[in-house]
């Protein structure tokens, strides 16, 4: 909406982020998905009140007579983020059961592993029990199914599951 940064003062928190007051006196919401840096860190840590009264620069992303939202991301950064999300969505929609991908293990949970394609935009899950994998490990995986949102379920590829 606006290409120019606006000075805002952090007033309070709410479940989705911060309430800020713009220079004009108008209140706006800075939601968690539009936060970065220290503001995001304090929100995640639950210590937002330490930032009350602090001034930050934001971009107005939406405004009507009842509501205003702001972002710490510039219009170019938001456009880049949107483009990346489109690429990820396309990768989910076009991946095929049986397809093999080189992925990096990103998270290890009790139920399985989350992984992302090394030279692409696909991400998925490898359900446990599975061979022991470690975060940062790069492996070849094969898609064995998809969830209702199209995200792939994978297994570690070896010649016996080809």
C-alpha cells in the first residue's frame, strides 16, 4: 500500500502480535508474520512488554476506516516472500508419488523429520520409524504419498523402494 516507512511506537501486545501507534495517532496491528528482528524475538519469547514505548519503522500494508495493519518488511521483501510461497505451492502441486528428490533434514521430531529440497522449493516429511537421520544431513528421498494439502510424505530412497 505504502512504499514509505512510517514511525510507530509499540503500545501493547495481543495474541497475534503488537498494537502500535503511528505518528498520526492511529493504532495499527503488527502481526507476527510481519515482524522481524528484535520485535519477533521478543514476541516469540513472550517478553513483548520490554518493547513498550520503543519506536520502530513500519510500512502500512492495509487501511480502512476501522482497521490498519503494518509490516516491518518492505514492499520488495513482501513481494519476494509472496513469490517464494508461489514457488513452494507449485512444487507441492506438481510433485508426483514415486518422484525422487535430494533433500536436507531440517527438523527432527518425535513423529518424524521435516525436510526441504536442496535445489528446489519442495518440502515434506519423513515419518518414523525411519533410518536414523540428523539435522543438516542431505539424502535422496522418494515421495510415497501426499497429505490433503498436497505436501509429500517421503521415505529415504534406496534401490529396494524403487
